C-alpha cells in the first residue's frame, strides 16, 4: 500500500505513465491500475523507476482487459522490452494476483 505522500513524491512518474497511456490509447481503468501498481512497487533506485513504471503500465493494461504488447509499452515508456518482461509478473504477484503462465 502507498500513502498520499507517495503520490506527490512520484508525480513525475505518474505523469510519465499518463503520457504513455495516452500514446497507447488506454482507458481510465488501465491507467488507474497502473498508477496503483507503480506506487505500490516504487523502487528506491531512480535508475529502476522507468522500468517499474513501464511494467506497471503493462500489468495495469492486462488487468483492465486492454492488453498491449510488451514492445509497445516499452517503446511508449522509452525502456527496453526486456525491462518490462522481467518486472511485470513480480508486480502482479506483489498485488496478490497470479500471473498467467504463458
């Protein structure tokens, strides 16, 4: 869980998630879920934040039924596809979901 303070402190990344969601034409549920997943998994390292934000956006889109490819999400967030691939399942697991096995 995260606090209101986390939302303020991570505003830069929430704006980036929103920008990427716009470019991917994602709906409100996917955006909100992605923000919640990111804020619940914010890494301490600034260097890791872009990859975690991208993975949260990918996972949020999946949960909202608006699946986008890892490549498209990675491109929208300006990270590598491998960054998304390595992080999205642990993010889902930390939120209490069981990721698909495909």
